[in-house]
C-alpha cells in the first residue's frame, strides 16, 4: 500500500523549519495519492479514466490523441498486476491553476519474474477543473533500469526566484520560448539548454535514471546529439504567468561510426529517435522562462 506522508508539516525530521506547501499543491498531491490508491482497487485502466481530464492529451503508438480514448482502447489489465506510484516532487502555479508531479513507479505481477518489480518514473501535468478539482491533462513516463531515488516524503521544486508579475512584462510568451529552444536544439543540446535550466531541473529519458540538477544536466548534455527536428505543438501557461507546459514532436538523427580495418570500412548506425516531448517551464523574476522538467517519450 502507498502510505501518504504529511505534506503540510512545518518541521523537518532534523528539527529545521520547513515552509508549508501551498494549499493548491497539497490538494494536487493528495489527489495523486488518491488516484494511486484507486488504481490498486479497480486497476490502473479504470483509475486513469476517472482521474484524467476530458481534454487530456496522450501519446500512444506514435500518435497523439485524446488520452481517455487511448486508455479505453487498452485491454483490461491482468488481475494480478499492481501499478504502484507516489508523488515525490513537483510544484504548482501561484494561482493554483496548473501544476506537475513526478515520482517512482513499480509494476508488479505475481506471475511474472517471480513477482520482481519493473521500475519507471512518471510525470504528470495537472490542471484545476471548473468544479475546483484537479485532473491530469498529460502523463508521460519512462522505463528505468532500477528504482528511481527520491528524498523521503514530498519535496517542492525550488521556487524562490519565481515570477510574481510585479514588473512591466515585455518578454515573449511561453510558446515562443519553446520554439526558440527547439531551434537551438538543432545545433547543440548543451548550448541550447544551458542558459534555460531552472534550479532543480529534471531530464527524463527512456531506460535511463533521471538526470537531476543543473550541474548533472550540464555534464550530461555535453554528450548528447543535436536534434534533427523539434516542433512545438502546444503551449499553456497559468494566468499567474509563472508556470506552464509545452509539448511537441522531435527527431534525433543517428550517429554513424566508421571503423577502418585492413581493406574494409565498417559502418555502425544507431536507430533514429522519433517521438514526443513534454516540458514544464517556470518563469523567473526577470521574466525569463526556464525548463524545470523535460521528458522524451
């Protein structure tokens, strides 16, 4: 079972004072926990249909479409399957409109591999509905080679330098920031991302443990291939102007390695990477948008 940690506590285990979570973030975290608990009762498919917004977008088999329709087309999960997850990190906009959560996932079947869990890392975008509840509008997960480490309990993303709308706003909108980043990614990933990394940034890539923090991200990005294409398809920012998300498509071309041997040339070609990206952005006090979460699926 998933045991909910106290998210509104004002003191840490070491006795230091901890800033209370905003009411909207507490509500979002508790909703995610209720979602996970519901999945253990009725199965992940039924729970996803309950907690996904009518307009949620999903990526399935290389196609983008209504997430609820994609979920409904899936076969019912095996009765011995348990999908166990918990929110451990995330944030919400200042006006409590849009937020994101991420955390570890265990996929367990008693009849498979002796019950040994398979691990992944989910990331979900949440939006407040007209009735005041939160629903998922996008969910993007990655398989990982092992359990994903997180601090105990729930940690709010760094937010000290967040935009408050207290100056003459002349900076480009979120969609433009996404397009500018995509253009730069066609040349060099490190140069494109480095000036746009938020404190506590997370990169989620398939079959890899998440890359967390500006220093780790900078080192990792130096070894990554440039994008062949990256096209922004959607951008939405909270009306408070401090947090939003974007998604689109990407292609990363193969790298060819030619090894010379006596009388021959051996060429090794890596597969082309094609798929969808989702990014969470936070806006700093100077008005600049920075990447807080970047997921490829």
